């Protein structure tokens, strides 16, 4: 606020904003996945991603030139592939 004192009376130009922070919310799937990846076993498994998954997509994109398919539908994409 530019002038916090203006919020002290009813006709002031100030604005009051409040946020309710609650630690009681149920865990989401994102929270669950963060917990799994941050575990020692998760870190070990995830560290192999660069050597297992990423080169495959790099090869498809760079060497084969397939950034996206121009057809729609599973059978048509299979044919284009």
C-alpha cells in the first residue's frame, strides 16, 4: 500500500488483503510424487533418467526430424511413423 494509514478509517483509499494458510490440507498427487523422488531410492532411480530416456527423444527429434506429427489419430500416426 502506498499509504497504510489511509486504511485506518472507513472512507480510506487503502486495501486490505488476507490469505488463509492452512497446513491441514490433504496431500496432493504432486506432494506424493515429490516425496517419492526426494527419497534416497527415488534419487537413485531418477539419476538414471538422462542415460535411459532422454537420448531416445533426442534421437527422434534431431536425427529423424520428427518434432511433431502432422496427422491425427492413432492409425494415421502409426503410418507416418
